[in-house]
C-alpha cells in the first residue's frame, strides 16, 4: 500500500483488508485487559494509537460494539481483529492491532497497560523455556 519509510502496512489473515499507518504513533501499548484477551484469544494485544485520518484502509471491516462506547473492527471473512475506536476515551483517534502489521518491529512497544487483569503466568514469560520453532 505504501512505499514510504514513514508508514507501515498491515492487514488481516486472509488479505481482504489491508491498511497503511504512520510509524510515528502516540503510543504503542500492550494491553492485558479481559476484553482484549477475549476478543483476540491471546494473552495480550498490542495497540498503536493514531489519528483516524492517518489510517488508510482498503476493504471494509465489520464493527462490533464491545461496550457502550467501544467499537472493535475486524475482518468479516477471517475474523482478524484490526482496530478499536472509543469516541469517549480518545475522540478522533483509532487503535491499530500491531501484531497485524507486516513488520511489527517497525513500531516498538513502549508500555504495558491494564496489568491488573494480566494472566498470572504472563508475569513469568521471560523465565519459560523458549524454542525458535515448535519443539520436536
């Protein structure tokens, strides 16, 4: 989508939705909240906050009202979670799920949020055995 070094591209698993966003973000937070975990099926979700007008999207995400103000945007074909909006908490802005970037390392994570909801075993993730690929 973009050939600019100032932008990062991403998309859903099946390719029906593609997007381009700036690499300069307001913040990149790793969220441990229960809502993010349930929606993603993952122990945490990375979110990069930008202004809505900075996001270029090809394809049409479905939108789910996950709370009274929160809206989760996802691919209706493959189910990949992509964006989150909440006009009460951050008007005119949009959170992008950074694990859906083609190169997630372009935007380093800066903080962890909602750690009160963090799964206990996530506190020790760095102490667990690690394998570059599935162990044989």
